[in-house]
């Protein structure tokens, strides 16, 4: 009876257009996703749905005995699933010698489910695995219609994974025990800017995978003993920096790594979730109301605007209303200046009305934007209004 009820819910959602199989970049909302939903409990999905999360993922979904029931539960909360095909284990660790037969069978079985959004091919594939990755992508595309995706880290020549999937993702987690504001957040902005705005193939949806962990599970990556003793989660200013700088680069959505690695059974994890991640997610959701479809950036330029001025900058114009995002890409308190005179899309002049968390006034005159004494990693969002 329960399965029949959930199936009816899925059918109703499909019939009303609220949920459709496969990620559709033209009609799906901006993705707010969580990786690593280990237990897939209804209470977890309820919590995330209330925060506006619309995509979820589990690293072991390829092992599920009851994948339809798990997808039904996601559909109940109007969420889609990035279904992990387990290549890291199946292929890389040789746990499934028959993967070339088993993967297409699984895809054919689940591809039309309304909660199936993306087939997650591989997590950070090595260069030597690219022939197998290409074969895997080909098999999945032949067996189903839902798009494929993979996630890369900043390994050597990581851009060589472009074109092996319909969706490209990139992860970067810079906070590893440093005392604020010393964490290398510029590593995050540089890496994401390069991946999203320079290396990503034009027209390929790009997802930024953002830090929601304290590296307690990855201590082997930490070489500095002092940092190792003081591992921590990003604070509000650091997470806001990562989110809003990434929004400048035309991303299609965020994924947070990860629900499991927040360790909500610990006081530190709960504090991060409640006091940092929830309010920052709310800020992003409010921004999406202000700037629909933020992947369509009206004006940005990596070399002439960002790198030249040690900022992340973007202008979004919707129905004649311009919104400017400016991020101090520095751990220093400093004045910021962006000269947009070479760009027709830059608003000429106007009153900069601070939005949400923005406190400092900015000045826009003759396409030159300035703000004085920006705090380390500070984020500014202004609406450009007529001075009249």
C-alpha cells in the first residue's frame, strides 16, 4: 500500500508538471544539492526540503536493493536524485567485473522515474581512467535519456575530463584549520573561476561543489600539525564568500559536500549546520528571487575585471533592473575598484542600494564602481537605482 501511495504521488507530480525525469537546464530551478545522504531517512529529507534543497545524492546508491523506493521518497519531497553509478568502486576498484552489462540494465530500469535527475558517472576520475569513463558515458547515454555528470578536483590537467559527460562539476574545500581570515579562500575563487568560466565548455551546465565538512574524515590530507589540531568548518563569512563568488561565474547550481561529513551527531556539526549553512542557504534563496536564472550573467570578465582588481564581480540585469555582486578576493582590508568603461553592459551611474547582509555603501559613477575599506573576503550585493 505504501509503495502504491508513493507511486501515486509521483504520478500526480508528473501530471502537474512539478517533477519530470532528468535534469533539464531550461526548466529546472537553480540546483541546491546535498551530496552524501548516507542513511536516506525521511527525517533527513524533510529537513533538507524545508531548506529549499532540490537535489540529493548517495555515494552507494548503485548498491541499493530498493532503488525505486528511495527515489519514491525523494519524489515525495519534490526532490530529484543524482544517482551514483559507483564507478569508483565498480571500475576503479574492480568490484563489478560485469559493469558493462550491469550499468545499462540499472539505467534502463530507473531512467524514467520522475525523481531521477542525473546519472553521476565518476568522482574525480584519474587521467588513466578516461577511456573507461568514455565507455561508461556512452553506455549510459545509449540506455537512458537523463543527463550524465562527473565531478573533478584540481588535479594536474583536470580539464581533460571535459566532454566526457553532459554536466561538469568541480569541488574545492579550502578551510582546513587556519585561523580566520588566513584560510586560502583565494584558492577556491581562482579554481572555481578557472573551471566554471574558463575551462568549462560553452553551453555545458556547471555545478560548484562547496565545503560542508571540517576535514576530520580526511586528516591524511592535512600536513600542517597546527592546522590538524584546529580543524574547523567554514564560518559564515567564508561560506558566503565561496557561494557569492561562485555565483559570479555563471554556475548552474551548488552541491554541498556533504551531509554525512557534517557529522550532525557532533555538536560542532550541528552548530555549523544551524548557525552557518542554514542562514547562508537562505541568503542564496533570497538572491535567486532577486536574480532569476543566475547562470545567465549579464557582465563579468575574468582577466579585465576579476584578476586585475583582486575581486569577483558580476552584474545581472533583469527587466531593466541591474544587480551587482562584488567580492573582496583578499584576506586584507582594502579599497576595491572596478572600471567597467570598456563594457557596454556595465550600468553607467546610479544609487547603489545595499541588499540583505550588505552594509557598506558603494559608489557607481561613469561605469566605475568603488567601495572603501572592504573587510577580508567581504561580499557586497547592490541594486542599481536611479539617483532621481
